[in-house]
């Protein structure tokens, strides 16, 4: 057996409005969102220190965006990491919307 036989899974956790990446069943990180109509507004992505440097953030965001597309929704990248990811992955450009002042105002109210 190779020592790199870890299982990595990305799950949408609707109750917490986030996608989580699990490594061998342990939560290693998350990307959080709020939904505004058909727009899924991503505002925060983090990977736990213990899992840093394993390339989990791009896996997490990629799977989250694939899920957004499958759900027929659009992406608003308030989170700087998601915005950077979208710049490098133009296959999601067709479902990405710009971050506007209205969206930011709405998000601030959502997050209290």
C-alpha cells in the first residue's frame, strides 16, 4: 500500500451553507456561501493548518463550482481565493457574475 492512499471527498452541507473537503473523513477545509436568487455568493475559503500545502483548496473550489453549475446557479466570487481560481479556470467564466456593491451590501446584511 502506498502511504498516499487517502480519500478526499467534497460535500455540500446545505444546513451550514458551505462546501467541505474531507480527508479520510476528517474536515480539512471549507468554502462558505450564501444564495441570492440564482447566484451562489462565495465569501470565505479556508484549509486547516494541518492540511496546508496538499492542494486541497483548488480541489475544494473546483468541486464546489462544478456543483453550482449542476444546480443551474451562477457564481459570485467575493472570496479572493475563489476569484483567483476563476481567473485561472475560464471554463467557469460563463456562469461567473461580477461582484457588485449591491451584492456586497446584501452579503454584509446576511452575515450580520
